[in-house]
C-alpha cells in the first residue's frame, strides 16, 4: 500500500460498525487508554457516535485505503478547545497511514489552534503529531478506562 491511496470521506452511520470492531482490539485500546468504560457495548457505542454524526461541531472523517475502511479521524470541541482524535486499524500501524490522514485532515479542518492528547507511552501517536507540526505544550493526568488507572497524557498543540 502506498500512502497516496489514502482518502478521507465524511463518516456515515454504516462506517460506525467498522469503527466499533477496531476499538475491540485490546492492544489498540490499551494504547488509546482514554476509551469507553465497556468497549464491548455496541449499543452504547452506536448511540454515542450516531449523535456525534449529527453534531455540527464535530467533523468525523473515515480513513480509507483503496476504498477499504482502515480508520477514523475527527475534530471535536472540549472545554472550548478544538481537539483531534484518530484511530487506525492495527493492521496498518507503522505504515504512515495516521500521518498521511492527519495531514490531509488538517487541510480540510482548518480550525486553529487545535490540540491533540496522547497517553505518555503511545510513542507512535507522539511521532504522528510531531510530524504534522504539533508541539508538546504540557501534560495532564486522567483516568484511563482501558488501563483502569490514572495515567499521564501529553498535550500537543498546532497553532497554524
């Protein structure tokens, strides 16, 4: 796969079924850390993300490679700050997918500043954010459902 085969499309409700399957991956959940209390609760997942699809402040995009859904990326607002989140199917980790998708997404979603938060030990996501121009500006602590513990997260910011 070459990264020029990666496309972003507006997320639709059918895409949520694939996203739900991705987040069942235990290793991916661990690295994401700040996940749902019960990642196996499909009803709760579908209700939450169906509402997100209807929220005009959330920009949800589906990441595809050769028309296959391989991840998701979104901008949302939390405490008046625009933040990004993304999830890549583990089969595609380490192939530059997240970096390519985020660069493309940032051309569509031009709200600045925009922030990214990542678990302290999610080194892949640290690299993705940094390659896309985000700068580490601080740390925070929060309860990570996937780890059942409070952990440190790094806060990144993209200003322009």
